[in-house]
C-alpha cells in the first residue's frame, strides 16, 4: 500500500480543503496516453467526493483521504508519497521509493 509521510498528509489536507472542500479527497489516477507523453502513461491528481468501486483508499496523516486508482495501485504499492518545499514555502508532492 502507498505510504504517505506526515509532510505530504499536511500538504494534501490544505490543497484539498482549499480547492475542493473538506469532504473531498485527492485521487491518484492513470492519465490517458497522448502525444505529449510519447505514448507513455503518467499519473494525475484529481479531486473527488467518492472512490470508484475498485479504488484503494489510504488515510494520510492528518486524516485526509487519498484514493488510488486500481490501475496504478500495484505500481504505487512500494512507494512513498512525500512533500518538498521551496525556500518560499510552496509545496510539491513527490513519489519516492521503493520503500526499504
């Protein structure tokens, strides 16, 4: 199962509540293949109110729900979702791993 750090959980909570409200969740999903990706499939983030039937739900530190698309759950199973911040305090989510 995807592991979420405390820093990532804090950032997710702020981003989701600011952009989609306190009852929404962040969903990590496979994006469609297009010309910009040279035939590769990437990951995208969406704000949703409910998981799809076969999605995996992970509770982040701080209580936010992160929903993982079933198509990518096995790929993310050994990964860590972390947050990094620049000198101005702006945060970004990053996937690292595999877990050791």
